[in-house]
C-alpha cells in the first residue's frame, strides 16, 4: 500500500489540520477580545469626557496564547513520540505497528486543546 493512501496517515493529517484550525480560532478570539477592550476604553473615555487613554503597549515577542496545562503537553508529546516510534523500524512492539496512528492522533488532539488565549 502506498504511504499516502494509508488510512492511519490520513487520520494523522486530519488531526493536524484540526490542530491548525484551533490555533487560527485562538488568534481570532484574541483579536476579538482586543477590539472589545479598545471599545470599552473608548466608552470609558467618553463617559469621563476626557482624553482617550492610549492603547496598551503590545510586546511583539509575546505569543498570542499560552499553555493551559504543561502536564497535558507532556502526555501529548509522549503519545506522539510513542506513535512515531511504533511507525519507525524499531521492532520492540511489532503487534502495534499497524496501529501507530492511534497514539499519534490522540497526542495531536490532546495537544490541540492545551492552549488558551492571553489577553
């Protein structure tokens, strides 16, 4: 069977697409929260009839999200590494070689939900 048509490979690719869609969702949520904060700042300034306060200075090196649980990240990384070790030529578990994609896909899905938005 050709590598690209293997069902496990397709499942892992789908879970990676889900991971990247989740990251895009988090970036959109961050932008929406920033816009809401700017509108709240403008409304506050209009109520006080004073000058509009300058927006908060953003650190360009700060990522838009943070890790919610490092334990889940560790478990996800172990699952992904275990799945790729099964797939490789290591023969410590030949019974599981056809099911390499299960721990890999579970690790990617678990890793998908290890992030939250930083405001």
